[in-house]
C-alpha cells in the first residue's frame, strides 16, 4: 500500500470540553497558515471504528475485514481527505479538538503518528490522555488567561515540522474539494455489494452464509462487520458543513470499499461480489442508502414471536424469560422491522424474503436471490449451497432445533404478551395469528 503525504501538520487539542479549547483555537486561528476545524472532532467521529477493531478480536467487526495496520492507514486517508476539504486553502497546520480523549487517547497515535498533540487539563492528565503521549500539557487556566502564550508554545513545536510536509494548498492544486460530487459509479464494488438486513435472531447469519456460498461472493465467517454502523457517525452536520456532503460521502464510500475489497481478496480472490450482515445496520439505512445506492439489500423477516422468544432466551442463557424480557425483545423486533420498512422506498435494489419460506424451500429461495443479485446459478454454486445447508450457523447460544413456531413453547402468559406486542405488525406482514 502506497504511503501518501498528508500535506499538513495535524494539531490535536485534547480537552474535556470544546469551550476549554476555544481561547487557544482563536489564538491559533490568527496565525498565518493555521486553520482551525472548530467542532469537527474527527477523532470522536471515527471512535466506533477504533473501538470496534479491538472488540471484534479478529472474528467480528472491522477486525474481521483487515488487519490493524491497514485499517489505521485507511482511517488516516479518510481523515486527510476530510481535512483537505475543510481547511483553509493556504493551511499548513490544521487544528482539531478532541473532547473524548480520556477514552480515545490509546488510539490517537495509531492514526495520527505525526500529530502535535496538546492536552488541556485541569491538573494532571488522566491515564487515557497520557496514553496519547502529548507533546505539550497545559492547564485550562493557562489557556484561559494566556491563550496567545500557549499558542506560541504550540507553534514552536509544530512549525519545525514544516519541512517534513507539503503545503495543503499545493496538495490540493488550488481546487476546493468541498464541491466534489459523490460518484458511486467510480467504485470498484459498483453493483457488487449485498447487504443482508434484519432484526437479530431473524436468520440473518444463515442467509448471509447461504448467499456467500456462491463462489463469486465473499463474506466473513459471521458476516457481522459493524462497518456501516461504525462509519455512520462521520456523516455528522459539523463535518458536512465544513468538508461538504460530496467529499464526506466520497471518503466514507472509499473507506468501506477498501476494507471490503481487502476482505474479498483474502477470502475469495476470484469473487466479484461481497456480502455483509450486521443487525444494527437497520438503524443506519438513511446514511447507507446514500453511500451505497447501488447495493442489493435483502431483508429477511421472521415471525416476531419467534424472534422475541429466541432473543429473550439468549438474554437469559436459555432460561424461561420474564414477561418484561419478552416484551422488550418484541419491541426490538417491531422497531428493527419498522426501520427497514421506512427506508425501503429509498433503496433502489430491495427484496424481502421470509425466514419461514427459506426453511420450507432454502435451495429454491436462494437460487432466486442469486439470480436477482445478478449471479449465475452454476452446479458448483448449488453444491456449495447444499454443503452450507447442512451446517448450523448461529453464532449465539443455541435455542433448540431450527424451525418456525417455537414461540408456542413459552409459558401461557409469555405467549399472550408476545402476541399482543407484535400483533399489529404481524398482520401487516401477512403472518397468521392462529394458535395465539
């Protein structure tokens, strides 16, 4: 992977609040060739990706797509693109404020190795801020009473690094990237991303693995990458106002494409498509619909009573759930399905499939899905699907044999509660209400 010079010296101000950094920001903004990004707070916008890598442990999240070195390099590309679009044209030193530093400190140097990091503290820096290895530590009182003097100290650290970087204006060749137009047609994965949607315990893992059984589709073992959930905070008003919608969306798409292509090349080098499923993606569909308007979205819907029973039993480790737990799980299903239904009109390529129909005719349903996605149904693909159908795939604690109608094994009071909580949506989806 080719290294690209950022074209500016990043300066990160770590403060408990933006207000604590405001006097220093104002003093630095008055200096020649300095640009202050105000409330952009890029470290916090990418924090979910940083945390997600750690939490995934290589099996889930973005850590299942790429290694740490590749992810941090791509994060830096994303950040640099946003900075180039947001900063003043002649800026050589770009200032951003991080208000979540106590938590993010351990990650900052992995992305901003070259940054000048200034910690603004009340007394002594906490462990999190100390983990960022700040170049300068000052008190909030020093900033409030002598911002110009502190700005001079920051400049004395940053300006000797000028020779190690090119002017931002030179890197941009005089163009304002805020006017950049988002063009998904330029993506290496144009029309080749499949997103499986659904509430947890609806069969999303199973469907992901079935779709990914095709030799031309690559996916991780669980499919749960959290990628679209974790990148969504970058699409924030302060970032869009400074960098421009086109630049922000272009950067987000390029970041996701890079991680997905890296996974594809590792998992199935001959594949043309990638498949992803993360249940929480349903809450990010308004952003995802803009970032991947060309993707194929498959919504798997399962009887909400079965979903609630399975989810609640997962919470209790298999024990009989309480009425409150059943009702909470049912609400989660109603809200998740509702989120997809609201977003569906904005999804150009959208298809709904019932979990119960998959159970009844998995091979036939899968082949119809493959054709709809644009994949050839070959003998090799059929054989791979047959092998997958023989495997149990749920990554969560087992809750009995796979099948429909398992909610009927709940206690009478729980059956009544789950039916009441899901009835309206079940009727809209055409599910029979008998046996309640």
